[in-house]
C-alpha cells in the first residue's frame, strides 16, 4: 500500500471512529454534514473518493479540524520517558515534544516543605491559566488567596494560577502528581536556592 493509500485509509477510519465515539449513526452524521447516508457510508468504506469540500464539512460536523483528520501517522517513539531530578525530588514527563517547547508537563513531586501559613509564607502567582494536582500519598495544604484548603490522598485540586497560592505537606512528606503548562513548570520546578 502506498503512503497516500495508507493516509486515505487512516482518514476514513478516523471519520468512522469519531462518528461512533459520538454515538452517531450514519444518518446522524449525514444530517450534520449535509451528505446522504449512502455517500457517507461509501466514504467510510473506501468505495468513494473523498472531496475536499466533503472532508471539510465532515470535520466541522465531527467537531474536529481538517488538519487533525489528515495528519499523517508518525512512526516516532510514542513512549514518553520520565526525567528524574533527585535534587528537586521530581520526576517529569513532557507531554509535547514538538518544536522543543513543552506544552504541558506531568510531574510527580515529593513535597517535603511544611504546610504554608498565611502571613508567614509568600504566595505566588504566575501566568498560565490553571494548575492541577492530585495527592498520591500524604496530605497537602494549599493556601489559595485567603483560604486554606486541605487536600488528602486520592483528592485533587484545580485552581487559577493568577490567585496567589502556595502549598506544602502536613504531618510529613506528601507525594503529588501535577500538571503544569510552561509557565507553571518554570514557577514550580526551578530549584530553590
């Protein structure tokens, strides 16, 4: 099979996969993209060429982009290997390896700093939108603006990065799994000096 044939087959599988993931029948998708169900069926099964106008309409109806439907399959390594930093007590996984700029980073952190206290600890803000973490073990105390929030093992927290915040462990070390964007990564993972 040629590369073009493989991409054609992949696009058809993506259309069918996205349609079925929505729980839509051929009739449902056909009505949304203004094609007949039989035309859509022939497109999905490879018995009809896909016109660019049809593909664009199908992508829009499926809530995706034309680029996403026709993106070629890369044979690059799909395993994201962790990077360990013993000094900071972190393990990180960069979730966007394209272009050298990480999109989001998943971090497993050991929190050894004692729980923060209002008036004693500096609360920080940073651009980025949201920080998110779940507690794998222990108890984390999150100062968020004027509030003190206790997050126990198995619980998660999500908050705006523009609200002043700090966190630490209560009663001994805690371990969290956090998701940071580039700005959050820079703020939370730089070594304390």
